[in-house]
């Protein structure tokens, strides 16, 4: 789990990871240092975010991927991918990435 977190922090930055996971800005640092453990809910959210970011990096450069995560998305009914990830899980967000990659929302 720590490797996933390290990769996400390297890709997005500590504050962005905290924002995307809906936790305090210092939380990812505490998890990474081992000062605190990850609750089961945060572990699931971390795995989902890791999968989404990895998929995004297959489609876009990291800077575009960061913006895409927090921007309104037509495929997701105008909500942001982050909101959708938190509310409905990873499947709809991956479908939106696939639709964008296929040129459906260019």
C-alpha cells in the first residue's frame, strides 16, 4: 500500500492526493512515514485513485491528468471525476476515461 501512496504523491503531490482522498493535507505524509495506519475506507479509496491515475497516465501527460480529475465532465453528467469516484466508485470514472480516449468528448 505504501508503494501506491508513494507513487501517487510523486505523480500528483501530497496536497493533491490529500484533496482527492478527502483527508487532511498532513494525512498522506503521516501514512507514508508510518506514524498512522490507513483505515480500510482510505485503503479502498487509495487503490481506486491509484488505478484511475495509472489509467489516466496511459491517455494523457500527468499535468493534463491532474486537471481532468477535478474538471466537470460531460460523460459524468457534469460532475467531476473526483466527485464521481467518491460517490459511485471507479467504474464510471474509468468509463469516462475510455470515452475521452476514444474521442467521444473532444
